C-alpha cells in the first residue's frame, strides 16, 4: 500500500504522520495533549480498578475518587491532521504516529 503525501510549493514532499496509538501505561493524564489539539482527537478518560476506560469531564474534579487514575484516549482518530502537537507536549512520549495508507 502507498501512503498519503503532498508536494509543497518548495518542491519537497511531505508525508503527514497521524496519531496511531497511545500507550496508556505510560500516560500520566496531564491533559497537555488535549489542550494543544484543536481538532478534538483526544479525550480524558478514567481507568477503573478493572482496567475499564470511561470518558470523563476534564472540568469535573469530583470524580477523582471513582478511578484508579486518569489517562488520555484517542476519541476521534479521523479528525487528526498530522501536526503531531500532542507528541511534542507529551512529557512521557506516549504517542505513536504513522503515515496514512491509501
């Protein structure tokens, strides 16, 4: 399969790398990535003792006792534009990006 690439005005070829995976074992739930993502690709989630993932309201701190810890999750992968801003701000390097296959 081939990947999606574009030719820039300079003549250089650019291949965007889109969010492919998020390692929730490394994630500390700091939500820095959510704050820099303008396309609502990511969401804050709570992880229960059983390992279940439940979406949470990032503004509501009252639910902190309900979860073992908070982690990020990929909510709408199709909205990713390949800017990799999430990776650039992630202190734990949780993200894996890959070119889109066409």
